[in-house]
C-alpha cells in the first residue's frame, strides 16, 4: 500500500532516553513531525530535549500546549503532563494537560497514541520502545486498526521488554526490530512507505 507518512509517534519508558538518543540523531530532514512520550519527571524532559537538539539535524524541543506541529520538528511530552494531538483550524496542535495518570504514568503513551489513531490514522507511523509495563500497547493497536504502520523494539535490545512485549502480544506491532535498525526502518517507511 502506498501512503504518505505525515506523522511519527513514539513511546518509551525505562531505557527509553538511551534508545531515543540512538534513534533521533539519525533522522534527517525532510521529515514529518515526530511526537514522543517518554516517561520522565517534570524538568528532565526539557533538559533531555535540549541535549538531543544539539546532537540532531531535526529541531528537538519539549512540547508546549497549543503548539502547531511542524515538519522537521520533534516534540517531547513535558514531564508530569499528558500530551495529545488535537485539531484546530485544520492544523494539528499539541494539548499538554494535567489529568490522572494512566497505567500509573503521566505523561502516558496511550493518551498520545489514541489521539494519533483518531486524527492521523493510516498516515501515521507508531513506534514502541523499551519500558516497564503496558503503556502504549492499546494505543498502538488503535493506530494499527486505523491503518497506521507500527514498529516495536525487540527483546534483545530492550532494557526492559515490557511495553514492546505487551504491544507485540496484543497484535499491535507489525514488525519488531533491534534498536540499531530502528532509525533506518523509520526513515525507510517515511521515504518509501513500506515495511
């Protein structure tokens, strides 16, 4: 199926900072917007985004409430707040907000992924990386059910094979990959639209 990937959504937890640091610097413009939920405390998300921005060709920043997402930008959810997409005047923008934790997590990957499934559908690519628990599995399945392409990190390269395993076990992951192959696969799907 030929399709244009208009958005990449990623979720990670334990070991995810290192996993994202292995992926993000390898992504090069032109590139669709990237939205990320990494389980991280308030304050640390901005520092992580600033560090990644120095090492990457894409512009990497902490997401801000009301911000319209743009190509060649990576938005990392603020620690301590949920982040999802909303549509406003035909633009996709970020909503960063305080609400109860989901799967004991805030930000929660599922909240982001469900919004991507609803608003972007088959034009999205979802990626689930290393982490404890099952946050992101149901949301990634919702994305897949809307026609999105989905990737999961494999067990061998995951610091904790919880989140990717939960997503794989429920049928949300179209293809599992080692961390070192993830950036190449993401780029290939964005450019060639194939698994």
